[in-house]
């Protein structure tokens, strides 16, 4: 193992970046916090926290139709954030970005609106076997209602999608392919551009769940040619309870509204209602204005960094952690695909993941344990779940070393 600092290898100064995140400067259970639960939620830089505080202190107002200065300022920041998100993912137009409560609601919106209006008896929806429950259950719900089926694309023992099997499953009855860009449970980076191409070859649409990808590398929805791309603010250093749905404009325009209420209408009468244009057709009610403004600040922060250097730093951290895991007796890695990012899932021989997680927490190391809302792939591997250490650019080699020191102490109690 190399003892050269990872920051020197990548040219990315993680120690400097850490200072931007107030929560990382604390002790937990008498130990300096080592936060390795980034796949569940990322921490928030001071710039994001301050943007939210500033909105409530100076600009608090509802958006779009207020005839006063506070409403104008709030609306400018709110819609400015939409432009920033569109730019981040290279959407052709800001109106293709719909605010939701998160990745889960984004998928539910597509399943309920597009799915209810388009799926018919005998149609098929394909999802990968490693999907998060949020990209399985909404499709099952609408499929049950419409007489369609939801089928799993096989994943091999390394956690890699079987593209040959996927190709064999494709036919004209497949209407939607829904796939994670990166697996939250295994860290696998899926070949999404090829998956989109293959789906389109039989006339199917393709939705990509970008919740685990958006913080780790640049996304270009036009280059991917996906029909929908969904992600959450809280996994991109922004606030919780907020997400975004990108969709191709012609598809979104053809979809019926997801919810009714204020803002999503053009005219209302008891004789009938007409609906607003994109994106507002899908944004009923008062939105999370402060959250959207905080999301915009998170994008500003992220784009101010050396993203290539950050990605190289994260990859070096994952490589170092997996190297240490392979060299440690009694630890088994789960998910060993050739193309991975920032997630190390593992088992400790003779110990339940939850027990491992509690003992790590006592030493100030925060990880996630369980099936990670990906029960089907855990069932395939025949395990109840894993311990998951997930990395971001503010983590360091010292954090990885602390993880393995804590694991060594935990194993003294458990094995």
C-alpha cells in the first residue's frame, strides 16, 4: 500500500475542502467524526446553509405572482436555481427541469403520469436486479393497475449488469427501461449510454436514476440521450426533501399532470380546467423555495471545485479502502464490478452488519448497514445486508485508516 497522501496523488486538497463543512469539525462519542455515509446523504457546505438562512432572513416570500420586492427576489433566486441545475446536467432548456421532493418522487411522477397514460395490458417494464426500491416499487404499482409486468435484468456475482441477457429480454412489448446510473448498494457504474441505446432500439423509453452519480462525475443528459434523469439535492450537498426530474420536452408535454393545485393550472372553472406550461404543470402548490435556493447554492459550490480532481481523489480513496479490505482477514467485499465509484460494501465474517455499525459508531465512524433499500440484490447474494462505507471528496486517507482501526477493535468483540 502506498503511504503517499491521496491529496498529492490527485492534486485535490481534501483537507482544505473539509473546512467548508461545519458538521465535519465535531466529535462523536469522544472521537473525531469520520463520516462515511455519503451514499445516504452528503453533508452541507457553509455556503448552502447560509443561502437558506439568508432567504428566510431577507427574501422570505412565495414565488411567481407577488407584486412586491420580496417576491421578485425570491422568484429570481428560485428560477435561477433551475437554470443552474439545467446547466449542470446540460439540459437543452431549463423548463425540462421539474422540482420534486427527491429521486423517489421523481420516479413516482414518471410512473404515475407517463405509466398510467401509456402502459397497456401485456406491456413490459425492465429494471436491473440491483435497483433501489424507489426504482422498482412505483413501476410495480402502475404495472399492477395496467396489466403490465416488471422484470429484472440479471446482474452477475460481481454486481455487473448482464448486457447480453438484457439484449435478449428486449422486444417491442418493452415500453420502459429504468436503471440506476450507479448502484447505491454496490457502487457499480452501469453502462447507461449503451443501456439507453439498446432500449431505444426497440422503441422503449429509458429512465436513469442518477441519485448516486450526480455528485461524483459530470452528467450530460443530451449525450446520454436518456428520456428521464432523476436525482436528489441532499446527495449533492444540498438540502433534504428536494429533487429534480429531467425529461425530454416532447415527452413531458404529452404527459398528464401528476398532482392538482395551485401553479399547475392555466385556467380553472367548473366547466373544465386547462393546465400550465412546463415546468409548472408538474409543480402543484407552494414549492420548497428555501430548499431550491439552497440547491442552487450547492451547484455553485460544486462547480467552483476541481471536479476532475475531486473524482480522482474519490477513486483513489475507494481503491485504497478496497485494497485494505482485501488484505484484512475476515472481510468480504460485496460488489466487485470493474467499474465502480465511492461505495465499499462488505461483510465481517461471523458478525451481523448492524452490530458492526453500532461498534463503529461508538468509535466515531459513521457507516450505513442493512439492505440499503436494495433487497432483491441482497437476496440474490444470500445475505441480510452489508456494511457500507461510502466516500465523498471531503474524506481522506486518514478516514479510511480510522475505519479499519475501528473495524479491528469491533472484531475483538464480535468474532
